[in-house]
C-alpha cells in the first residue's frame, strides 16, 4: 500500500472508532470496523496484484480472461434455462398426465351416474332386459373411470375411496329397487327417493373433487405463467450483462493490440492489390510479432502461388508450361536420374470435332484424373505431373517408378475411354469424319501414347533437348496401334 493510502486508512479507522465510542456502541462495532478496514486494505492490494499479472499475460490468455465472464454467464443462462424448463415440464406433465385425465374421468362419471338412473327407470317401467344391460354397462363404466383416477399420481386417495363407497351404496339401493319391481308403486317410492338422495350426494362429491382439481389446475397454470415471466426477465438481465461484459472485453483487447492489427490490416489490403512484397512494419516480440513474420512469409508464398496459378490449366487445374519447365530444369541441374514422360491422346481431334468441345473437355478431365491417380499410387512425393495444353500432359518421376506409372495410365485409359463414345460408334470401333480435303475417313477409338526420356543412358543438358527427344519418342509411339508407352534408350551425349 502507498504511504498516501496508509494515511487514509488510519484516518478512516480513527473516524470509525470515534463514531462507535461517541454513540456508546458495543465492542463488536469496533471489531467489525477494524475487520472492514483490514479487508479493504487486503482487497486493494489483491486488485493491484491482479492488474499487474494481467498486463504480463500473452494475447491468448488475455482473450481467454476477457471472455471467461461471458462463458460463465452463458453457463449460468443455460443452467437457469434447463432448471426453468424442468419446472415447466414437470408442471405440464402433471397437467397433461394427471389433471386433464382426472377431470375428463369426473365428467364421464357424472354422465354414468345419470345414465344409470335413466336406464334404471326405463327398466322399472318397461321391464326390458336390454335396459338392465345398459344400466350394468354404465355401472361398469363408472368403475372403470374410478380405476383410472385411482392410478393417477398426486390425487386424494381418501376422497376416491369415499367416492367408491358412495357408488357402491348407490348401486345397492338400485338393486333393492329392482327387487321391488312387482310390488305396488307406494313400496317403490321409498327406494326411488333414496336413489335421488344418494345420487345428489354422489354427484356433489364428484363436483367437489373436480372443483379442487380445477383449482389446482388453475394454480399450476398461473405458476407456469409466472415462471415464464420471471425467466424472460432474468434472461433479459443476463443478455444485458453479457452485452456489457462483451463490449468491455472487446474494448480492453482492442486497446492492447489494435495498433498492430491495424498495420496487419493495411498489409492485407496492399497484398490484396497484388503488392506481395509489402511487409507490415511491426516490431513486437509477442505473438503479433510472430504473426507479422508469418504474414511476410505468406506474402512471399502467395507471390509464388500467383505465378503458378497464372500458368495453371483452367480446365484441369494442373500446372502448365512454365511450372513444367522449372521442374524439369531443376531435375537436370540436380544431376539425379529421372524420367520425363510426354503423354498424348490419339485421334482426339476427330473425337472433339465429332462430339463437340464439351465432351472433349470431359475426356481431358478424365485423362488428368487418371494421371493424378497413377502418380499418387505409384509415384513419390517428388513426382510431378502437369498439363501442357490440349491433349498433351507431362509426368516427371524417378527412374524406379515411371514404368508402373505409365502402365497404370495406359491400362486405366483403355478401360474408361469407351464410356465417352456413343453405343453405335463403340460397336463400329471407329467414327467417320471428313478430312480437311473433304474425304471421309475412319478414326479408331481413342488411345493414349507416352514418350519417355530418361538421363539413364545419356546426358541431358537443357530443357529444349528433353522436349525434342520426348516429342520424337512420342511420335514414334503414336505410329504404333493401340495405347502404349515407348522409352528412348539411345545412348550418347546429344
């Protein structure tokens, strides 16, 4: 604590003690006063230590600390929501599974009591067995509803037992009345009167129980409404606190790192304009400094990727001529043994003219996929494949792997090329097209030819030399029928 704060602490302690003595307070007042001052002194020191520790935190920990209150509020909101939903669910469950079935059963029981009286009267007048059966059916229906309400939770079992007893007495009076069917009307009137009295007592009890349940149902409805109202207000308070804390955390974080972020933003805008040599002027030694360094490396990488993208085939998205030349030159300069495979489709022009460029593009894409699969299955991480243009492709691989790659390409192409022809042309084994001179000519089903050049038997000095030998080897392969690959095995230095 600073000297100034120490003086204030002593003055406040003295004022509190003087106040307690002046007003004749007990010693407990003095004790609580000293404790309050001690706690304040302790908490002031703790807050200062916490502030200093916060300033030493890295960016990740500051972010975590800033959003920790939001996380706690979110957890509290979720917990409160679950608790509220649990209470509402319990109330709704008791209403749906208890009160509503209970009230419906009560209504049916009243209806059964009145129906018993109706069918009993008719039986006594008409002496019809059918009316007696209807009476018995209503009696059993009452008993069935009685069993239903007895199985419902949270109901007054004593009232239900009393209801059952009254109904039994009601039925007993009816039985006595039925036995007096052949007696004079004066003898029957006594039982009839007792039936009316017992019926009123039974109906009154049912309505009393039903009224209690209705009151409970209304109370539950009000409770559910109150829970919803309170929950909405608490959610509003949570949302306001979350908003305030979120804004506070955002302002605190922005104040610490906004300068470096603004410089990174400016660098991003410059790089988006194509100025990949632009580097953000950030000298921080923390995470932002590391980010600045990585950003500069990324800009260099983007510059290289842009150069490659400008040279990439828009159809197959494979590297084009410039990338192929760079990789080939790198292989020549390294002095390592390699194989340069020049791939070409036979009779593709006739196919493209006959079926159109769209289906021709599908053939090109399929060929690119085959080459890609071949290199991934049989090549290495150093293997390279590209698209010169049209129906010409290139694969650069090691001496140990080019044979398997070429065989896979040839086999897979012959198996899939038939999918691109119409059934008629496929049955014929050719398509008919007119040449530039107007002469009809049969063009066989497409095949693939691969010319392979290696530096295993001769020294390759430059890219043009490799291209010329590969083109010559490929043309020789194209002169042979069917799909195949041909390897130039001539020796010499030229």
